[in-house]
């Protein structure tokens, strides 16, 4: 994997099937995304952010259940 150096961030290349690339390219027309790469990076950030939020909610719910059990409510 080749890493390109940037002043702000480091980047790497990820291979996707060409038909998928073409579909995404059509999908992002007139959206303001400058490239397929920037769109995919945006989607991955959203997905990973949602996963972190879900994990945090799960942890907090279990913590609340544990405290309720300790207090004898459950």
C-alpha cells in the first residue's frame, strides 16, 4: 500500500471494483464532493462515528442496569 504524504494528513490507496467506482462517481455528481475518495472518506467517518455512539450507548445502558441491580431495583 502506497502512502502519500501531506502537510496535514497521511493518505493511502484503497482498491474498489471499477463498476462500483463508476456508480459512486455518478451518485456524487452535483453534490459538492470533489472526488470519489472524499465521498468514501465521509461515509466511513459517518459509519465509524455511529458505531462509536452505539457502543457508548450500550456501555451506558449496561452501567445503568448494573447500578439498578446494586440498588435492588432489578
